[in-house]
C-alpha cells in the first residue's frame, strides 16, 4: 500500500537515477509532498513560499555581512542589483507590516472557515427541510436527509450552484486580508481543489441520489478536522520544524543541546517490545529530571527502519 505522504516505490527508484540523491534534495521533495499532497496547499502557493524562503535567506546573510550587498551576492551567486531589490522588498514588507507569501503548516483558511460560513448562510432548524429543491415530495426529501450521518450539523443541503457560490464567497473572504498584489481570481481549478480537500476530509459529503439529476452537498462536520494520515502529516511538519531548530542550536554548539543517533539491528520478533521499552525509559527519564519552574526542555525522537548506514 502506498500512502499519499510517500513517494511510490517505482517512482522513487526512477528519482534515485534521475535526481542527485542528496539529503537536501529529499528534504525538499518530502516537504513538497507534505504541504501540497497532504496539506492542501496549491502549486503556486508552494512556489511563492519557497521563493520567500530563499529571499529571507539572502536578507539574513545581508544583515550578517554588515549590509554588504556585493558580498551577499557573491556568496549566493546573485547579481548585486537583484540582492538590492530583494533587500528592499523584505525591508518594505517588515516596515509596513505586509504579509509575505509563506505557507502555514495547518490547513488553508478556506478549509477551516467553511463549516462556520455554511451554518451562517444556510442554517436549518430541526423543523425545516434540509433539501429545498423543487419537485421533490416530502418522502423523497426525507429519504435524502436520512442518508446523512447522525452527527451532521443542522444546515441545509446545497445543490451544485449553491455549493459553488459558497466556495466563491469563501475564496473572496480569504483574499481580503492579502495585499492586492498577492490576490488571485477564483477559478474552476481552485474550486476543484477546495472541493477535493473538503470531500477527502469528510467535512462535506457529496450525495448522488437517483431522485435528482445533479449532485447535492451536505455539511457533515461542524469543524474541518483532517483524519488519519493527513492529521499525522501536520504533526510531522511541526516536529520537523522543531527538530531543525534543535539541530541548528547543536551546530552553533549551544549548551544544553544533545544530538544522538544509534544504529543497530534487532530481531524482528523483538522490535515492538524494544520500542515499548524505549518509550517507558524516556518517560521515566523525563519524570526523574522534571522540576517545576526549571529550564524548558524537549526530547524529540523517531525510531524505525533504517534505509542506509
């Protein structure tokens, strides 16, 4: 079984032949897999965020080099005039409080806000019919409504036109807080993207009933909550970001930071027992040294199959 967050085995072998097999390349590839395939971020948004990250790296070096544009350009093989433009862009954004084009490790705004907007614009009391399509008998409406899970919020079931209009309104609201230069128009491609994320998460259910000629859409949850693999991907992104910070502190030789790696082989029948024992040991270690009001510490680790020595 291939998960969404992993490279298919056949493709991975092709990539090993076609792409330089360096850790940095795989970090970038896995970051794209996590944020685009699992995080719901658009292709363009990922490229914008990657460009912003590169600009921030250049700006950071510019500060470190005493505001020396020429030396910064030399270090990154960038023309001085381009370095100057990047520096001015970042400085203007910081001075004016503008939003840079970055990604959030959590779901995009339009996914989180949808359940609230749906219930606000299309409420339905317990005595009202959720289906408002003309030409259906009360029994047919009831049949469609009974296909919903018992936990579904009290909100109207929408037809294709209403659902599209709701998505468009949601998109407009998400764009209002962005600078005009970063706003994007609503499109069929974006609609398909939003629709897929909502259906995939179980936040919205598509109802294909023989009683009507068009698909219907129902709100199935009061909040957007990715499940299973997708939920773990968000935890993984947070863990990786924290681990990067710890390793950077280790590189700077800051006190109170330890990097540890153990490489070993284990009998297959003992692997799970070994992991459970390690979990207990780490909890006991943390309990032993914990002191209220002491220095804040974090122990973060992952143990599993070793692909290389």
